[in-house]
């Protein structure tokens, strides 16, 4: 098992914890969820699993859009998402 495969296992466990918190308490830290998906996408990309990487980025973008408000501080992250999404589709 490669380091990226092991990382994906840990990221999935962390994602399950975040899901549990959302189901139990009705809220979650969206930044953590977004970072989980970004890191999953990076792992998938390093494993040459492009469709999975694209799906992870799409999930990160969806969660990013679920945030209540956007600030100027969010713009670098939003631009990074768009750049990464474009690279994955090329």
C-alpha cells in the first residue's frame, strides 16, 4: 500500500467523523470538510485516478458553495479550486 493509499484511508475515516458530527449535531466545520476533499483529490491525482480526483474537487467546490458567505479571504482558495479543476479536466 502506497503512502497515498494510506492517506486516503485516513482521510475517509476523518470524513466519516465529520459526517457523524453533522448528523448528530446538525453542523460541521466546512473548512475541514473542504480540506479533506482537497487532500483526497491530491492523493487520487498522485495515484493517477483522475475521475476520482475530479469528483473530490467537485465535492470540495460544492461544500465551498454551501458556506453562508464569501469574503475576499476566500478568493485565493476559490481561484485555486478553479485552476486545479481545469488542470484535472485537461
